[in-house]
């Protein structure tokens, strides 16, 4: 059986080049944490709702058939990850996508799974 740690030929220039452009451990950790946010179908559903329109918690809850408490909890996670933002109009808080990057991430993910 071969030793998996034994290398017969290392392409030193390639290894050096890739090592120079690799993000740091902290950046990779942050990216991993961001993708964990997308690992929940309720959060994905909320983001798709916000693609279409800014909406308050009660509207999202009605649309998704969930409690306002459950929606508020997920919105807090999305807000902490800087994927949604909010604005206040009187006593009502409206949520929206933070920027077009959120749509791009989900659009590319959808494109990938439907290939």
C-alpha cells in the first residue's frame, strides 16, 4: 500500500504560487461561517422573499406559514451575517437584502444545482 504522504514529484513553483494567493486562515474561517448561514432552508426562503420585495416580519411569517418569532430569529442571524438590513417606517421595520452580492450567491448556487 502506498504511503499517502510520500510525494514522488512536487511542483515547487505551482505550490509556491498557490500558497502566495491562498487566503489566510481567518478569511477562510469567515467564508466557511458565511456558507453555514446558507445551510438553512428557512433562511434561504426568507432571502428569496426579500429578492421580490422589502417586507416586515409579519408579512414574511404569513407568506412562509411560520411564526413571527421564528422569522425574527432567522432575520437576526441573517442581519448578523450582513446579508439583510432593515429600515424603520413608524412602528414597522422592513427588511431587505443588504446588497446584490446576496442575490449573486444564491443565483449561482441555483444555477449550479440545476445544471
